[in-house]
C-alpha cells in the first residue's frame, strides 16, 4: 500500500513537471500561433487605401530593402532577433544570417537563444549582436535626446538609402497589448507626421502608420518599474556605409 502511494505521488510529480514544461514551451519557445489583434483607430494599416496613399507620398528610401528582407519573429521574445536578421540582410552585410540559429552562431553574439527567449533583448544587447555580424550601429536612448531630434534623425534616415532605423517602444502607448517591442521603420509621411512600422510580430499586427508623437512617447517609456532607463532607437548601417552626423546622446562603435 505504501509503495503504491509512493508510485502515485511520483506520477503526480511527473505530470506536474511535464505540465510546467509544456506551459513554458507554449509561452516562450514555440512558434507563435497566428491570431491577428484589433488595431486601435489611430493606427493606419499599410494594407488599406489610406495606408497605401501615405506610402506613395512618403519618404521611403529603406522600404523596398526592408520589405524584401523582412522576417517575422518566431518566438514571443524574438522581436529583436527578427529585426536584426531583417536589417542585416537589407544592409547587404556579407554572409548575413537568414534565421535565428545562424544569427546566434557567431562567437561574439552575446546572450544566446535561450536567455533571449525568456528575457528578450535590450538596445545595447541588440547593438552588440548587430556589430558582431559586421554592422555599424548608433544607439540612442530616448532619455538622452528629444522629440525634435528624433523626428529629424528619422526623416533624414528614411530619405537616404543604406542605413536603417529600429525602434524599441512600449506597445501600450500605441494602444496595443502592453509589451516592450522592437521593429524596423520603413517610411515617414511628413504631412501627417507618421512613421511606418514594419511590425515583426506579424502573427499579431500588420505594418502600420503610427503618429510620431506617440512613437516618441512609447520610446520614452521605462524598461520596467524598477528603472528609469528608457527605450530608444538604433541606426544600423553596413560596414562601409557613409553616415551623416550623429546627435548628442548616442553611442557609436
């Protein structure tokens, strides 16, 4: 009887462990299940008559390269991973990785796939990963600059081929599900002051035109409640791309 009880207890423990492992797999490690979420009214989907008109009227020097190289994220916290693969290929980096395994295979890639799957990627971590693959990167924290400087930098970037803009922002400030996120920016529409965000969480959201002021607010959001460190943006170039002057508050290496 005692033996039967121990066997039963062991079975319960095994089931609990298996259930917990399954929950972790489903939450962090499996490919996301496609389920598009509703957009707030002030985000304009690119695949709409107005969205297409804004694109036709926009500054979009990076659009074709980004859309041609675009890859969606394959895990919940892989927005930085997908953004890195997209811009490395858009920038024409030699031997640019085409998938997460190749991205993390570099000996100086920094945090590996498991840690990234659970914790995501910081701006500095993403910059280090991009540099390991041969890109030049400027890191700009929103707390170290201002809205006007960001607007000017974004507009100059999107008028010029060869450099690419990645934004790190809090989705909730755009009216989306609360979560930090990273994605490339493919165009700027000056009359409406909107940026075209190519959302790498393509299983949830389409590419959208977002008001620049709201994107700025979303980048100003702290990383979490325990820090005053804000989000921000990266400017990424190929190793031999000539860059314009960079603003105060950035880190170039």
